[in-house]
C-alpha cells in the first residue's frame, strides 16, 4: 500500500491518489515488474481535513496485467 497526503488547503484527493499511483508504479518498475492495482481510494480536503489518496497494489511479472 502507498498513501499520499497533501497540505491542508493546497491539494485535492484525486491529485494525491495519482501521486500514490506514481510512487507505486515507480516501486514496481524498480523491481522490473508492473503495477497491478487491487484497490484505491481518495479523501477530499476541506476545513480541518487534509486531502489524501491511497493505493493497494502488487507488483507482477511484465505482461501479467493484460
């Protein structure tokens, strides 16, 4: 799982989820594998809330996600 959190008032949930996907993809690429998403979610920021996104994933052999 990778989670990403923004700064209060300066980010949105979808952007944080995209950042989490990017980090997960980079991790799998470093292992010579591809990202396979299991689950993902996002939480919008607001007054007293920080935007966040998270991705549950696994790294699989190239071509296994198709």
